[in-house]
C-alpha cells in the first residue's frame, strides 16, 4: 500500500515487505527471479531484494536487544535464577559449551540429505508449475527437508546434525551472496532509493510496535515473552540467525530462556517461510498487481 501511495511499482512494496524482511536474501532472490519476467517485468527486482534484505538484517539486529531491555525494565519482569540454570540444566544455543565434532563422514551425510531435499523439491516444483500451488522452488525444497528430517528422526534411522547443516547453510549463503552482489546493477537503485527508505523505515517502526504490543502480550507478558519479542525482531526483519543472536545477547545479560530457544528456531526457520510463501502468493492475486 505504501508503494502504491508513493506511485512506484507495487512489487517494490512486496520486496521491501515480508519477502525480504521475513525471508532474507535467499527468499528475496527467489522471488526476484519471478518478478523479472512477465507479467511483472521489474528489471531491478534482484537489486531491490538484496538491498532490502541487507537493511533488514542490520535493523533486526539493532532493535532486538533494546526492545527486550525496554520490556524487562518497564514491566519489572522476574528474571530467571542464573545459579539454578548453571548447575541443573544442560546448555544449548543460549550458552554452548560442548559440541559434537564435524567429521568427513558426517559432512557427506548432511550434504547428501540436502541434495535429496533439493532434488525432490525441484521435481515437485516443476510438476506443480502453472497450477494453483505454484511457489518458488526453495519452498518445496524446504518442505521436503522438513518431512525428511522428521521421518528420519521418527524411525530413528538417522539423527540430523543441526550444527553441521547450519555450517553448510552459512557457507552456501555466503557464496550465493558473493555471486549475487557481483551481478547486481546498483545504478538501478538510485531512482528507487527514497521509496525504499520510506518503506523500510515503516517496516522497522511497525516491527518494534508489533513486538512490544502483540508478541510480548500474546506470549505471556513474562521474561520468556520479552526474549521472544527480541527474537521476533530478528527474524521479522532479517533472518533466524539474527533472531538467535538477539536472544543470545539478551539471555547472556539477564539469564536463560529455554522456551524462546525452542519456539523461535521452529517459527523463524520453518513455519514462517511456508506461511510467507502462501501470503505472498495471495497478495499477488490482488487487483493492483
């Protein structure tokens, strides 16, 4: 709506919205390929997506900590006992201490699972192309990966090595970003700089208010809710790693929040991508697109 009000291509509003704010660089690039061709034919889609996603990562990391700090101080939230946590509970993402080693064998196993997810996801995407279930290929790959992981865990055939998969994902994302940034034409962003800045600023303001007045209240108005609000700022504007970094910063200062570290990875790394893809597909059916 903001893009339409400013008289620019409404696709810019989508790319500056949940596509990159919740999806990050990967989701932005996937949808940019769709927006470059008919019927949208927006040539600067990739440039806008990369710029918005980068802004979102930075903004999400900047506002998360202050939001949690504000909530803790304003509502005088009861903080967890650090002594009890240190002595009695195992340490996970909040305070990692012992880690399983990445070996050549486990690396190949994780890489094979990713390859299987990519292959099946690509085949499903090609089969459903042109139907009412048309979505970017990565969504189907993500869905296949989630099903594969849960089936393997349920049958106890294989235990997925989360940290190793994260390393593979980070390396792949770094290589992808290097390639994408080398191919974009930054001159196409000059005329779009002001509309993008307005849209992104509105996104940041809305995210802060939503985290404080919706996320915090809906999640219980306690310390766990404050940490969840910080995490929501991270993946609501950037990506799950930003959310994890926000929550680690908060928990290192105030104490552990195991509930937040269970909920945010599930929502920020899986559910939000599926829901986001459905929402975006629905918005694209609106008349002004």
